[in-house]
C-alpha cells in the first residue's frame, strides 16, 4: 500500500521555510539585530584586543616598550631630516616644534596602525571567521581598540615630552579625551571599510603602506600646513587642513602644547572633527554590515 502524498509536497522551499520558521544559515541579520549581537560580544572584543596587544611584541626582548620606542624613533628620524636639514619647523620655536612633531607622529600612528590592522582583520583571521559564528565586525573593532590601548600607553611619553619643552598640564589637557574619542570613532569606521575591502582583495594589504605614507606627508605631521604652503594657492592649504588626520593632530596639539594656539586651527574645527567621526563610523559600519554573509567564503 502506497503512502498518501505529503501535504507539503506542493510548497516551494521558501514557503516551507516560512511555514516551519526556518531561516538561512549565515544570513545577514537586520542592522538593529546586528548591533545587538555586536554589543553582546563586547567582552570578547575587549579580551581579543588585549590578547593581540600582549602578543604583538612577545618575541622582542624589550616587549611592550616598543609601543613607545617605535614612534619615538620615527619622530627622531623626522626631526633630523625635516627639522634640522629641511627646516620644516620654520615659524615655530624649538620648544614648540619638537612636541608638535612628536604629537603628530603619535596621533597619526594611531590612525595608520588602525587601518593597517583593519585591512587584515578578516583575511588574516579566516580560520577564526570560518570556525565560529559571531558578528564579523568584532574583529576590526577589536583591532581599532587595540591601537587605542597602545596609544594610551604611549601618551605617558607624549606628556613627558610636552613637559620637557615647557607645556605643563592645565585645563586644555582635558580636551585630549574628546579628541581621542572622536579619533577612535573615525579609526574604527575606517578599519571597518578597509576590512571589507581587504576581505575581497587581500593584495590591498600590500598597497596600503604606500597610501598611508602619502596621507602622512599630506597631513602636516612634520610641518605646519599654513606656514609651509603660505606661497601656494589658499585652497591647497584648506584641503590639507580639512582632512581628518590633520584635524585630529591639530586638535591634540592645541590641547597639549602651550605655544600652539587656536590661530593654527581651521574654522569650526570641532564640528568638522565630529562630522568626520560620525560619518566614517556610521558609514563604515553599514558598509561592513552589508557584506556580513560573504566574509570567510570562497
């Protein structure tokens, strides 16, 4: 005796899934749900960033001291070349130019390291991405958090350099906190953008150092943009000063260095800093989320 046909035999796969409450494995959740899941992994994000920070210099004898030594050595090289040989600090006294340069190197390194870590966040952790189910944004966010922790450790040396050249703690130093918060938001958004791009095109990691080096030279790390470009069309200096790397460096210098006043800042600088942070953080997050179901495949 043959069995009667299944009552579900005439239904399509989509109708069957809807009938029995099934969903596609690995499908992208809604944006709100994705944010909720990411918040639920906050302890993992913090622990992962701390583990990466500890392991970064585990094979070096000086260990975590390289977090400070590396940007300091870079600042020394830039001072010898740009400060002494090329006189890039013209218009500033030595007591202003040295903390100006060191601050620029430390602050730009924060962004540079976040981008370089972000571009490999997915492609460099495919084993973890394929083995576990979690919001993939956890990885670039944790790498940006790692770089923030590294900068906070380095800030001790930055404060010492500022004090050594006559810039002592005062109320303006309180501004360091919102500057770091805004730059962290910007760096996280940028890390999310390059993480998606790097997941699809791993060779981007080889190109990114050249991009970051060009950005560094265009952002006034080693020189004052208005002074260096005073004989050039005004729009060139305006474009360079309004780029986000220059904005966050100038705000940090303004907060930290006594001789670096508001006349060195572009107009509406805090509004621009906030705009760059929100635009990049929100836009980068949405851009990354849209490809959530494709990470680790192929």
